């Protein structure tokens, strides 16, 4: 019998979260179970219970993991835009893709529908931390409230788009990109324009 490489707890968690994220993208949040993740990574149900406590714990940690990786990408895009190397649309696309293509919207709505509102907290706090880290008051970048307002609206637009945006835009004879276009306009007007004035 071949020896299975022993992983550190951190490696085991990271591997399980990567598998959970893949299941989320491929089959939706209802597919993110301890059994399914265990089968994907070659670990037992008991092993995953040890790391996550329950399926709800796994989904909560997946939400936090997804928020963290997306926020890192958004932060890089914001810094690139400020340096003249990126665009507001790249920021919007990263946020919207996280909710639509990467399953963030489905995961958030699933957790709310199954009574796990507390699982949203890490997701929300990660976004809040990212916004504050990008806009430290002592550096005089932009008005903190403007950053909070724009972030709030962009996240709500991205979440709504992931749940009903396509069919709603179609029924109203609007372009499929309407929500992304609005989000981009807000970033340009409230953040990029204001930052340019202050530089």
C-alpha cells in the first residue's frame, strides 16, 4: 500500500477549500458537502469534520476564502488603475465574475436560504478590510465614505446580477452588460475622478 503524504493542517485545509471552490463552480453550493470534498481530495469525512466542524463550517470557510482571494485580485486591480496600468472595468469584472462565474452569489444566497446568516460575516468583513486598507485616511487617497458607498453598490449590483440580472435585463430590453456598466460609471465618477483631483 503506497504511503500517503502527510499534510500539515494548513495544507489540508487549503486543499479542501480549493476542492470546495471547484465543486461550487461546477455544481453549485448544494454540492459543497464534506463527503464530496473528501472524495475529491482523498480524505475521510472525519478528517474534514476535524478541520471544518460541519458542512456549514466548510461553506462558511469557503465564503471567507472566496472573499479573500477575490479581494486580493480587486486590490491589485485598484492599485494598477491608480498607477495608470489598469482600468475601472477590470475592477468591476473581477467583482462581478466572483459572484457570477465563480459561484459567490449562489453561495451567499444558499447560506442565507439555509439559515446560516452568520456565515456571511467573514465575507462582509473581508470586503470592509480591503476597502479600508486601500484607502487609509492618513494617505489622503479618497473620502472613506465614498469608497464605502461605491463598494456597497458594486457588491449589491454584482450579487443581484448573479441571481437575476441576465433574465431581468433581457425582459427590459437592456444590454446584458447594464449592471457592469453602471458599476464602472460609479467607480469612474466617485473614485477615480476624485482620486485624480486630489493627486
